[in-house]
C-alpha cells in the first residue's frame, strides 16, 4: 500500500538540486535530476552523517559534500569503492507536483 | 631489389645506427645483423646495476627479438664474423654462415685489456664487458670470498661496488695514487675514496701487480714489492682496446681504431664503422654519448641524406654507484694561465671545481652535489662567456631568491630549452617538453620510448621526472593537467580551456557536446571546473550555475562537520572600527553564535550558524556595511597588511592603505583556487607577503612585487617578479597577474604549482616584458570585476536563491 504525500511543486526544486523536508524523526532530502526525475532519501551520509542534500547532483547520483562519497539516488547505495547505504523513500512527479511516500518512515519510527 | 645492409656487432652503437636509419628510411635496406653474444641488443652501461642486483638482465634488454622481427631484420645471435671478403662483398661467420652486402657497418666495440702478467690466463681472471662476465662474477660471489679488482677507474669501481654488494671482500688495486684520475682531480678523488671505504671497499694504491698466483684457479696476487694478497676472483678493469682485428685482417686502414672520416666511412667507401671500435680525428671514445652522435651521422649517410658530419665530442662522466654523486667534464686539471674556482664543504662531503680560461668554462669536477652538472657542461660545450655571473657560478644556476626549499623541478624549469638533460642520448630540455606536451606523455617510460632521454645510464632520471612533473602538473597528484579532467571525458583541462576560447563555447552543454562528454550532465569534479572556466572567459555573458558549485560556494559559507555554516565578513586590509566590532558582536548575540575566532587572515569568524539563519544574519551585517569575505570560495580571500608607515617606526610606505586599495580592487573575483595577498611596510615583512599568491614588500624606493607563494600544505616562497615605483603600478600588476592566472591555470591549481608548471619566465613574458599585454589583462580584469563585485550576501538577504535556505514543510 502506498501513501503519497504532496511535498511541493516540481519547480520548487532546482534542476540538479535538492530541498530538505523536515519530519519529526529525520530530515529527508528530495532531489531533482536533469531529466526531471525525483528521488527522496534520508539526509544523512552513512560515513560521517554529512547532509547529502548539500551535495552536487549528477546523473542519478549525488556526491556527499563532506568527503565526496557518491550515492545512487534510486537505491541509496554508495557507489564505487565506498560501502554504505542510506534509506530511500518512494517519490514521483504527478503533473506539476512532487509526491513522496513516507510509510516506510512511520514503520521505522514504530 | 632492395640494397643489402649487413652489420657486424650487435651492440649499442650499431643498433642505434639501425634505429636512426629506420626512422628516416624504413624500407631502404634488407638488413642482416651478426652478434657474437647470444643476446639481442642490451644496455651495456647497466651491467653495473645488474652486478649490484639493482636490475636483472631482462630489465636491460633494449631491443628484444620481436623488435628485429618487426623491422624485418635478420638477426644471427651467437655468431662471430671471422672474415670480410671485400672483393665478393661478403662476410663469413664462425659457423660458416655467409652474408652478402652492398653496404657494411662495423660496430665491433672493444675488448677489455688484460695485463699480460704471469697467471693472467688462469680461470677466475676476467674482464668486465658483457653479460658473460657478470654471470661469472655472480657465480664466483656465491662460492668464494676474496675479490680483487685491478683498476681504480670508472669500470673498476663499479665492479668493486657490485661485488661488495654480493657479499665479497673486495680490494681495489690501483697503479696511481688517485682514483679515476682521468675523470677526477685529487681532492674529489680523495672524497670518493673515503666514501667507498665507508661502504667497505679496501684499496691498494700506487700498487703494481707482479703476478697472479694459482694452479687450477686463481688463489692470490703478488705485488712488485713482494707482498701477496688472497684472491678467488680477479677482475681486470684497466682499460679497453678497440676491437679491430677483423677490420685489420680485411685490409681496412686501422691505427688504434678503425679510421673513419667525418661521415663515419672507413677507407672502403662501402664500409661504415661506428662505436668504440672507431678512431675519428685521432680520438677513440668509450662512452655512449659520442657513439650515439656517430650513429646519427652514419645513418644520415646510409639513408642517403648525406648532410651530417661528425666533428668529435666533449664527454662528461658520472659514476653509477648508488649514493655517490660525482660528475666531471672537460679539462679539469688546470694548466698555466687557467683560473680555478673551488667550493668545498668537507663536512658535507661536497666539492665543486671549475676551470676557467678567458672566462669560459673548460672543465668541471663535482662531488656530492651534482645538480648543476648539466648546466656547467652546457656552458663548456657552448663556450659561453661567464663573466656576468662568475661571482655566483659555483652556487649553481638557481641561486636567486630561493629560500632553501631547493626543489629540483623548479631548477629544471629554469634551464633553457637547449640545455642538455640526457647526456647519453643528447636530448635537450626543449625536445622532452615538446614530446610531453604534443604526444601527451605521462610516464617516465613514455618519455624514454619517445625521446630516448634517461634510457641509457639513467643518471638523468630525476631531471626527466622533474620535467614531467612540472610540465604535466602534479602528474601523479590530484590536479593533473594532461590527464583527462575526470571520468566523463578524455580531454584534459588544457584542451577544455583552449576549446572554450577558440570555439567560443559559452554554455556548459556546448562544452560537453563539443568535447563529446560521456555523461549527460558531468560529475562533481568537472561541473565546478567548467562553471569556473566559462565564468572566467565570458564574464558578461555566462550565467553562473549554482548547482555546479560546491556547497560552500552555493551557500556562501563553509559547511562545518555538523552541517552548520561559518560566517566571515570582509575586513578590508584587516582594518576595522569600533562600530564594525559592535555590529559583529550584535549579530553574534542575536543568532547565538557558539564560537567566535580571529582568523589567520586578519578578520573574524563566526562559527556554527544554522543554514536558515544565514540570510538574516547577512542582512544585519550588510546593513552595518559588511560584504562577504569569501572565506568559503575559490576566490579572493584576504589581503593581509602590517602597520606600515602610518604607525611603525620602520615603515617605508603606507602598507595598510595600499592593502585596502588592493582588496577593493580584487574582492569578489572568482579564481581557479583561493588567492591571498599581503602588503608589508618594509622588508621585515610582518604581513608574510612572501608566502602569498601575490605579495607586496614596500621599500624606500617603491614596491617589490612577489608571486606564487604558498603557506599551506607545501610551503613555497614567492618569486620576485619586479620592482615598481608607484601604487598605481602595483594595482596594475596585481590585476594583470590575477587575470593571467584566472585564464591560464587549471581549476584547483593554486598559483604556486601554476607558476612552477608554467615557469616564471612565462609570467614575466606576459606581464613584465609586454606592457601592452599587461594593460590589456588589467583592463579585462577590471571589466570582469564589474560583474563579480555584487555582494552575494546582500543579494541573498534580499531574496535570491531563497530555496537554498528554506526547508519544505509537509502540507
Ligand atoms: C578560518 C581559518 C583558520 C583560522 O581560524 O585562522 C581557516 C579555515 C579553513 N581553512 Fe585555511 N583557514 C584560514 C587561514 C589559512 C591560512 C593562513 C593565511 O591565509 O594567512 C592558510 C595558509 C596560507 C595559504 O593558504 O597559503 C590556510 C591554508 C589552508 C589550506 C591549504 C592550502 C594550500 O594551498 O596548501 C586549506 C585546504 C584547501 O584550500 O584545499 C585550507 C582550508 C581551510 C578550510 C576551508 C577547510 C575546509 O575546506 O573546510 C577551513 C574552514 C574552517 C571552517 O569550517 O570555517 N586552509 N588557511 C583561516 C581563515 C582565514 C580567513 O580569514 O579567510
Ligand atoms: C660495465 C660497463 C659500464 C659502463 N658504463 C658506462 C656509463 O656509465 N656511461 C657510458 O657512456 N658508457 C658506459 N660504458 C661504455 C658503453 O657501454 C660502451 O661505450 C658502449 O656499449 C659501446 O658500444 P659499441 O656498440 O661500440 O660496443 P658494444 O656495445 O660493446 O657492442 C659491440 C658488440 O659487437 C660484438 N662483436 C664484436 N666483434 C664481433 C664479430 N666479429 N662478430 C660478431 N659480433 C661481434 C660484441 O660481442 C658486442 O656485443 C660502460 C661499459 C661497461 C662494460
Ligand atoms: S613590516 Fe616593517 S613597517 Fe610593517 S609593521 Fe613590520 S616592521 Fe613595521
Ligand atoms: S560524511 Fe559523507 S562522505 Fe563523509
């Protein structure tokens, strides 16, 4: 069962950029790529908790601003030599709006 | 039908001749080679390192069997030519093989001279010439203890060193009282002897051998004074004799060697000769550099260009014993009327001597510090008049302004293009740099393959590596230049910089299209670089792309490890007022800044500010008159100043005021990397101007301008660019230097490595010697500043890029 929440307009996120959604339990980074796909993941690098939302977005990946680890936006997995994974959340564009499914977050909190 | 070319002797000079020939006329001849040794051509020079176990036989093969096959050369290994039949134009080998020739090359090298004392034919008495000799020495070292080397010259000492390293007890017997008397004068020879003794070698000086003792194998040695020493192995290294027996038997005119003219032809015009077997203008040579010159000339005539002449060579020598630096060249024993310059530091084991005649270098001997050997050798060969720099000549070529961070890359960059780097192969700096740049070479092996530099004795390897490093930038480090920018492209920073200018590429997409990027939108490495290059080249047209900047520059503060940011307002020249300090104190209270600190750049840092507070804080600071300090940017950072003539009893100029003017001129400018300035009021240099990217030191008559300093990871003291008289000139030079750096350097390359890579000469040529170019650069800089000096903090306080600083709320 998915449970989509409307977050913002697609244009609220710059292309190849991101925004941060604050929730009670954690910050969630929402990324928009050059091809207007959107992705959501926990805004915390598994390395030393760097805010991934502040990294440079390229292709379907983001580079952590603190020590340059690279993460696949779809899976949340570190790419290349580094190892680690951050939680991802389903995200999609519906018309001009960005929707995220936070049900995973609620389960986690529970 | 092709002409038939036959070569006797498969050694260094001969095969080099073939290489030169194949370069210009690959198909002219059907080539056949005879070599007495059972190996393809190898680097005979490197037998010493093989003996010392620093290298293996495989390492020293120069042309493997495949090379001969690829070039269609028929190679007869292990066959000795025993006769030349000049009438039927054929050569005959010991196994009966016959080969006919239209042209013949004799490259038979030389034989070690064996002193005919009683016992010289005993097993265990050998020369030091080929792989077989080295094998014999290595075998003996496993079985026996005592080795005696007769001959304290270059070869003898290298043999002795190698045998010592194999664990033998080694005595060097030398007829004279100085070692290497043909290459060294007495003081240098004494230093050499001392260091070899330290390595455990024993010496019998002024000693002459009466006989070699033993029945089945050598057991000892008797001197003419009757003393005897034990010996299980005797290596004779007392000299070489050109190998002329074959030529002589064929009726070719020989004296000490096979006599040739300036085209390397013997008295039989179908027969050429090169290498150690040759006598030219009454000289025989025993080092590869002259032989390779001969090879070039012979090849030039064999391929019928017919223009080259060999006119003899001056040689220089180095000893290949690890840990011993020794260099000599020319006539180093002075004659009447010569002048001698000597620099000596016995405690450092350093000795340098130059012999001058009519203010020209005639000879050089160096021990301990041989860095400038190639420079002296160049002065010697070119007969340069040295009166202008006689006073400092012994300190080397690079005595100027180098505060003890002697690094060879800097020195090698200062050499002129025609300075010889590789003495063996006669390769000059210009050729090497050219090959590196044009052929995109990265490794020592590439350079060896393309230029031959460092491929023979290897003693110039350090210089070649330094040239590589300074030409391709930090070739091995993080900011390479000829390497691809990143994994998205095969093109280098230089390619991209040139392409952007030449093809008027003005958007990131057009650059990626033009250079066929392999990713749709680049990566975290190339995007910031491209964004910078476009901004620097098209200040009026290009729209800065925030998403291609690192977070610090996107958020205009340094990100901290907890995700908060720091705020450093600009304080021009480090000056501030009570009101300034009050305003900073107020924002600190208002936004509960956890920590404040005075930075190393003469201003105040507010740490730990939450991202969403940044625009609010900036608004307050902006209202109080502050602009961003760009402490986060690849940009103009600080202009450090001292008290100067306003207050200081030593101040010669208003260094503080000038610093403020400089900061007003330059703030806001984006750079390849961060950029720091300083102005000191007198040479006491309290503002540390000589470790800044651009430093001004005030003096009574005006201003010294220094460039390319760095106080960071690797300290580099600036180079003096020039002296000027007025503040206006200081501003012009500063702007011009910055603009040159902005347009020429690679992204993330600071001025220190940039100046080292490009050379101070380049900087001087652009902004010192060419006043027109300097003014143009200065104008271009000021033009680009009209777009850059818009305070990013105020813009964001007024609402720009608001999304960057606000979070989303779930509806
Ligand atoms: C704040 C300050 C230290 C201080 O409290 O004094 C500082 C702080 C940092 N320096 Fe620095 N440097 C500071 C003066 C210096 C100086 C001294 C100077 O400028 O006189 C140097 C040596 C001089 C020089 O640059 O040649 C210096 C050499 C470096 C280097 C090494 C640069 C190099 O070329 O080797 C780095 C690393 C880099 O840039 O890649 C660095 C990098 C950094 C960074 C930006 C590290 C980073 O990437 O996050 C630090 C940010 C701390 C933060 O979270 O805010 N900092 N740094 C100084 C700010 C000066 C200012 O007012 O803007
Ligand atoms: C241990 C050692 C260290 C050295 N170190 C240096 C140094 O640091 N710097 C430097 O510049 N020089 C050095 N040299 C000298 C340098 O190696 C020689 O100058 C160079 O190799 C001479 O080249 P060549 O072609 O004239 O003779 P070689 O390289 O000796 O080649 C001659 C070849 O011809 C073959 N040959 C002879 N007669 C016949 C025949 N009738 N039929 C078939 N084949 C025949 C020989 O077997 C030999 O292989 C060193 C030499 C030695 C031995
Ligand atoms: S640099 Fe010279 S003038 Fe300036 S403060 Fe130091 S001593 Fe005084
Ligand atoms: S915190 Fe992300 S790479 Fe170190």
